[in-house]
């Protein structure tokens, strides 16, 4: 029996790939383990979106050399985004790395080589395994994962935002078959998933390769699947956030969550142009107005980059103004990180690091103030909550349609079910309520 440990860095798409890969490995007779020292095969799923994630991953690979010394037959491989553009570096820097398979080559390419990799490990370990065949690599459902499943509906990106390395690591957009996606969602729901997240670098630019039908049609078909479950999606691009998507969510509001993550990145038109974001602040705010008109209860979250090259105090204040106007329920904010190959890496950056950190802290403070106010508006209201875990015999954690964490009082409740809760208290990061 071959034991496998998977280490995952990065976004939900990477997590989904690792979960999917784990299912394939199980289908090949492997056993997933919780620690590196238990493993015969270690797979590192890398992320290139920010420099910090790369540094962590390279540091982790350095630590694995001790495991290789203790277990010479151990195979160590790297997959994912960093493997797409730093493949030679992995082999030059790390003698103990056995294989590298980049995101540009695709998960399917790596899966096709899994049998050979497993047989190689087994041979070095002096184990006998059944002869491997390509047909053994199964497209296992993600439904075994507790409560939620994550499904990649597309790969790659065509936008070439000036700060983003993703188009260079994953290639151009490639949408997966709509029929296959719908079938996978149906399998996961039958297996017990109560929440399905559709993933892509720009999910709303999805086009079925067979029919050309778009994201709104995919949402409609998924919502028509029998069962009690929620559907989320991340991340959309503002340039493709069209009315038909919002109207579909409104039409199927019992399943399609009115939770819209709409990355603005900056509140300055000048910075948006430098970022190559292809929309203006005005068009973004028009989209927010459309969403709130057609989905009055929608939760809107966003991404913001602070300290982009050329950002002045005026540009930064424009970002704060947008935050105050929209009142985002959640903001994922970062200091700009220069990435190799991107055009922004060539821009002159005159903003001192201490100013960037001050701006980020000010943004965090504003978000805490607004987020607390947004949560207070839930007090006295009844919300539907999907139960996830227990804190104690009488308290359970769950999430609302708007992805707000809720501590529910009401005894030892069965998890992975929807319950109605009246909100009684709030904090910035969560609220508390009583079971109805």
C-alpha cells in the first residue's frame, strides 16, 4: 500500500484540485495520511499568486530533505502554478524532488502519469502492486468531502491584469463541459454535499465548449438539480458581471446564494488603468447598484490591493471612499506584491513600505467599523444557517447564505443540515443566535 501526503498552498481552486487528486489516488489504492513522516509519496500543490506563498513553499521543500534522508524511496513532487514557470529551478535547487508538473500542463496530464509514479514508488519500496492502466485513474466525485464540495469549472485567464501571474502559469481560459459539471454537482449532492462552490479565475466568463452557453445557463442548470443545497461561485470579474447572472440568482434564490464576491482592487480609475482591469469605478458602482436592486439581500465582498506602483494618497483615499459607499461585508486586502513576468513589475514604485503598511492598517480599521455595523443589522432577524461543526454540547457553528459565521444555541444539533436561527448578538467576525 502506497501512502500519500498532499500539501496545498493557495486559493480554493488549488484546494479543489487537491481534493480531486486525493480521490484519484484513493481510486488507485493509495492511502492518504496526515503527516509527512507517514508518507511514501509527498505532493506539493503550489501557488504563485503572491510572492509570500512561493517563499513558504520553497522553504517547505527544503525541510523535506530530512524526510528523504530517513526514507530514501520517498518520492516528492511539485504541481500547480509555480511548477509552470520555475520547473528547472526545482530540479537545480532540490536534489530530492522527483517530479514537477505545472498548471499549464493541467491536472489531467499529471493524473495520466500517476500510475507510473505510484509504480515507481512501489518498486523502490519493494512492494508488489497490480499492473497499472490509464483507465484506473477515475474522475472521482468530491462529494465525500464533509458538507461542501468545490468544483473547478474552468482553467486559465485571458485578462492579463498587470499585477497577476496567473495567465503565465495556467495559460488561457479553458472551460469544462457543462454537462460534466452538472453531473458532478448532482453526484456530490446525492453523496451528501449541502454546499457546492463553482471555481474559476473568472467564473462568469465561462463558456460551454460544446454549445457556447454561458455562466448564467450553468447556474440555472445546477439550480434545477433535485436536493436541498446551496451554490456559491468565486471569483467573478466585474467586466463579465451581467444582468442575466444576477437575474438567475434571483430566480433560483433558494439554492443560488446571493453572495457576490466582486473584486474591485482599487477605487482609483488611474490605478485601475495601470492594473489593466478594463472597467472604471463608475461602471463598478453601477454593477453594485444593479445587484442591490435585483438582489436586495445580497452580500457583497471584494478584493483590494494597497500600494500598487503609482498609488498616491489621493488614489488611496478614492479607494476608501468606494469602501464607504459600497459597505462591503468583507474585504480581502493585500499589499501589492511584484510578480515575475507581469507588466506591473516594470513600473516604478516610489511608495515607502511603511506608508503601504499604514494604508493597509487604515483600510482594516475602516473595514472593522463597517463590518461590525453590517452584522448589527442582522440582530432580531431570522436567517437560514447551514450547520458545520460543534463548539460544545449546546453550541454549534454554521454559516448563512451571506457566509456570516453563526454560533447557534439549541442543544446537540445534527450537523450538515439547514436550520432557522434568530440572531441575538453580533461581533465583527461572527454573530450569535437561537434555534427557532
